[in-house]
């Protein structure tokens, strides 16, 4: 087994294992994955040093690799560095930990029960790569590393510079595998290998780019997993909102939680709901285990700053944790879960207190909001499952205006003017079509529950992506002890609108300021209030400008940068690759046939030229003035080639130096020597024969 090729195939496995970096972070993977690869290499070196161990090589790799996994990932289960029964059980659970990882946000917490499956997968790939390298062509031994890479890309596909670096690393590994051990041949083979790998990599990259162009969200297998038990329906805070709003006496003053925050906040959210079937509001986005940290998604194009708060839970029921729109980390909670799209936080085991950090947009002002468009692709923003009743569908507050944030504010203003808060007597409850019909068409009075649900329905009717959020209003001032207290009477529902480049933005159609609740200075509510004061009446709102079209139906010509014809580049590259793979062997076959069809001395000389070109393709150096016997001596390291060359040499001597015209029998003798030479060359390794068949230089005269 060649040491260089062993290192190459293990490097392929190492690169594939490190490609799980977006899931766990490179810092949490390089030691366990690297240790497994190093142990596998040391096992092969031991077998090379002591050949008697070769039969035990698979066992050495497995045992050494498992010990490396225990020492680097499961160290807490070991005693004095030695595995225990707990270590074995943890390794067994590692066979299914890949699924737990799918149920977490990324980067996931580097918990041993999650990380362990990556080095285990790496160990299996190392074992297969080493054994295949001893039994199959080198490129076949690279397949386990490619398989590990493929699994990592199913978790989250690499893009941009990362994908280029991964492709470059595998190109170097393939070159290292293809370089033959023959020193004379080695001078030429890297150039052939480099050309082949480069063309293949370019073609593959262009195909991948055509299938999944740059700018799209990378594919992720995580989208199909959830951390909740199938069939388990959690109670919705929306169901409790009516009872909280209609509570009397001391219930309204019941303390739910208290908190301190680095900056004032204007609300706390419990859950975001975006599916409405005419009866209930729900969401079908999966709850995931909270990873080490969450970052704002690609839809957030404005700058953010991190804020933090410490929350002390008092009499808040249910598994929901008060949170913010863009949560980053949750501390002090055992196995917290998050629904990333709706920013919903949940704790299976209710903590007494916890710490929350989140990202807060900092570069958004009223002018930005007024000129912003809407994000029609926001998940759940325009989802409707039930037909809208005709009498509600007839409501037309926006007069057919295109969906923008300005029209979203105009709709909010419409509800503030035409509907009122129900504050006395029996407060209305419910959010299904009968309650919404009564609120929108008859009573025109309701709580924040009906305002929020009604706004979302009307917004979606007009193409504005919106969802319903349940939570609490934050008090404007702290208590004397410096903590803010949130009570039962602070329960509240509001709509959120998806704003292009900014993300989800809360609105207040119920006009809580009219009930004496002032907005917190500098908060989203304060910025929205400034934009609200500047929004014009509906009939004066200008629709966003659409790029004009030319007479022939093409868009107006604007320079958008250099356009790269990826499809034509792909077709040209694929054509060149096919031409090389099929054309070179075909041209060589046609050349041999033409040489054989010659007559007399030309046919014998053609046989000599054919033998020379075939050996030249196999790396035998050819020099001017070389005779057939000189060629036989130069090719002495190639087994069984001498008899065929001797036959050709005899025919050449008789045809050139005898002075008589060669007959057909002499020509057949020369070409029989060529056939014997070809049979001898067929005994060479498959890779060497493939390289020789694709050798371009022999098509051109030296």
C-alpha cells in the first residue's frame, strides 16, 4: 500500500468530516475527526512496518478509532482515560444521533450526544478507504470520503468560497492519487491528471450552478425534522388570551414574570401563528432544539446589535418562554427549543429564571419603513387554508393599491379609525370566522385578539404577508427595585408584516396608545409611530414603480453587471470533455488502421511507428535515432514487451536492409509483433492503461 495514496484517501475523509463545520463549528470537529484519521493512518503504518499485522488491520483501525472518539468526544464517560460501560452506551446512541442533530438549530450545541456521529461516520469511511485502497483502483478508495462529504452537504450545502475550497481540496487529493509510482512517468502524469480533474471540476461546478444558482438558500435536510413528538399538540397562548383580557380584580394584577434588560423593550412574544383554517390559528413550522447560537437569516439586510435580558418567571403557565423577534441564545434552560421562523421559545422543563440574548435592528428609521416593499416570500406570510367569506372579501380599504409597507400602515390606520377597542362590559373573545365577521361587519369593537386576527386576514387579502403574534406589552417604566413587571393585564396580540430587507415588523391596529399605554422610546413601536404620522391617505399612496418594457416586450436596458453565459460554458466544457474521452481513443484506432492498410515497406514502418507510439503513451521516453532494439531496452521495466518488439525489429531489419521488396507475409509478421506488444500492455494496471489511451501527445509527430 502506497503511503502517499493512504494519506490522500484519509485526507479526503478528513475534508468530508470537516464539512460538518456549519452544523457544529470547525472548532468542535477538527480534534475528533482529525484524531480518527490519524489513528487510521498509524494503524496502516504499523501494518506496513510489521506485515504480520496486516490481517488485523481492520480491527486495529476500529478499536483505535473508537478509543479516539471516546477520548475526544466522550471523555466524561471514561475513567482514567479508559472506556466504561457508559462509553459503550454513548457510542451506541451515536448511531442515531444524526437525527438529533437534524432536530437542532445550527450551529448545534457541541454536546457529545450530538457530535459523536460525525467521528463515527469518519471512522467507517477511514476503514473502507484503507481496505479499498488495497483491493481496488485508487479513485475507488476515495469514494468513502466523497460519501462523507455528500452526507455533510445533505445537512447544509456549502456555497461560495467554501464550496470552491472544498472542490480545490478534492482536486489536489485526486491528483495525489493519480500520480503513478514510476518516476519517469511521474513527470508527465500530473499534467494529464490536472487537466482531467480541472475540466471535470469546472463541468461539475457549472452543472451545480445551473441546478442551484448562487443566491438561493442552500438545501438543508433539517427542514423535514422537528423536535416535538409526532401527534403532540401543545396548547396555544392564543386560546388563553381571551381569559387574560377579561380577567377581573386581582387576576389582572397577577405577576407573570419580571425582567431586567440592557435596553428598553416594548413587547414580549410567546408564539407566532400563520396558519388559519377558519376556526383556529396555528403554525406548522417545526420546533428545534436550541443550538449554540442563532443568527439573523439572509432576509435581514440591516445592521443589528445584540441585546440581553434576565427573566424571572413567576406565575406564567405553559411551556412557552417570553422572547424577542430575533433570539440568539438562551441560558439557564435545560434543552430549550425554538421555532426559528416564528421566534417561539419553549422549555420542556420550566426554569425559575433564564437569560436571553437577541439581535435588534439598529439602522431602521421611519423613512426606511415608508419606502420599503414587502417580502412576499416570507414563510407563512401569505398562507391561507380556508376560503374567505364573501362579505369579508368585499371589504376594500386599500382600493387595489400594490402591497408595500406604506399600504400596510394605511390598513392599520383604517382599522384604528373604523374600529374601536372594547374595554367595558363583556369583552368579545374568539378569532374564527364567526367572531371576525361580527367584529369586521357588525359590532366593530373588539380586543387585540380580534384586531390582530382581522388585520392579518385583510392584509393577506391585499397581498401583504402577515402573521398573528401573541405575547405581552412591556411596561414603560421599571419598579423601584429596577425590575420590569409584566402582569396578566399586559396580555396582548398584534400582527407582524414581512418587510423586504428588514424582516418581520410589528404593527398596532388596536391602538394601545389610545388606552394609555405609551410606547417605549427608541423601540419598534416608536419608529412605527413616526412612520405612521407621515403615511399619506390611501388614494395618495403611489404604487412602486415597475421597470418599463420596450415595444418588443423586453425589459428596459439597464446595466446589471457582466452576464456570464453559464449554460454555453457548460455545454462547451462538456463537449470538450466528451471529445477528449471518446475522440482520442477513436483517432488512435483510425491511425493504426491506416498504418496497417499500407503495403510494402510502408506497412512494416507503420508497425514500428505504432509500437513506438504505444510505448510512448505508457511513459517510455523516445529519443531521435532510436531503433526498435533501443526501444525494447528502454521498455525493459514493462513486463512481456520484449518478444513483440523483437518480432517487429526483425521485420524492420529485413524490410529496410535486405534490398528486396517486402511481401505481405513480412507485413503480417511486423503487425503480429504489434499485437503481442498490445497483449503485454493489457496486463498493466487499469489506471495506467486509461491514461495511455487518453494521451494526446502521441497523436502529433515528435
